[in-house]
C-alpha cells in the first residue's frame, strides 16, 4: 500500500511542480529545440527512475548496445503493464515518445509532459485517426526522434507473458516507409508490479531486453508485408529465454 501511495504522491508533485519547468523548456525550445528535447528527456527519465525506486522495482536490462544513438528507430515491445513505459523510457538514447491510447490525452498535466516528449494519442476505433498517426510518426522518425509502439494494440491480460496478442502490421509502416531500424523489445514479469494484484504495487524483478536492430532497408517486399509477425516471433523467443532470469 505504501509503495502505491508514495509513487502516486511523487508523480502528482512532479506534474504540479514541473509545470513552470515545462514553461521554461518551451521558451528554450523557441531558441534551441534540441536542447529542449534533451532536457525534457532527462527530466522524465529521472522521474521514472524515482518511481521505479519507490516501487521497489529491480530491473535487469539486456542488449543496451542495440539501442541506436546516431539515428531514430521504431521500438516495438510486448505490453503487459502500465509500468512498461516507466520501465523502458529511461534507457532511450534519443528523444522520442510512445503511441498511447486516446484517453490519456484527457489527463491534466500528464498530457502536457507526454506532448513534450513527443507521444501520440491514438483512437484505435477511428481508422482515419490511425492513418494520420502513422503519417505523424513517420515525420517524427524523419526528424530524428524515436517512436515506441506496443504493437499488440492493447495490454495483454493473459495468465503468462506469452503467447503475445497478434501484432498490428500497420504500425510497422513507420519503419518500412522511413527505412529506420526496428528494435524488438521484450519485457518479462512487468504484470506482477501492479496488474496481477491491482491496485497495489509490489516489489518485483523485471527483465527488459532490447533485441538486435532489424534493417528494414534489407527486407524484400514479402518480408516487409509480414514484418509484424516476424518481430512478434523474435520478441516471443526473447521472453521465453529470459524467463529463467526472473
């Protein structure tokens, strides 16, 4: 119970006290957008690390060398917990955001920080909205910023981390249309942070593995057509391999 209370209290204080910081960062962005992006990334990464510490989350990270520093990438992960974003964001080496559900856009203050780190808000029931999101994400990649998508489209509520839900192939156009690499991301045991016994947060050991980049420029037309299925298979193998580390 105390982990939940202290985590929520810290998050609320960060959002409220960080409001003037956002204002300053906005002004910095008018002069130097790269400086603003790096500052936003550093602030949010710090806040997420504090929440992980308060929550008693021990993170084992594999494959950090696979995270690009010199180019933007499409990160694709399995989705088991609301903590998936909190756990993965601090390891990003470039600015960029996540594709999030539309309802998060209505959360005051949080939505401002999400926009500041270039998150997208997607209404999955609106086809037109989905098509526009892909175009916006393509532009973001071309601008040098990462995009992270949970390609299952929703949180997997299964008993175990595998099998994965079917991946939405449409989101992979972000990579195939820009030629950026795809970084498969496997998350083990994040469901046991909170969702397995909601609303309480429990000290948990999780494993995150960033897989080897997939070079989309080297794929054939048929391989591009089934890249979502291929990526899901890679992530599944990583999850199964890393289960012994929990």
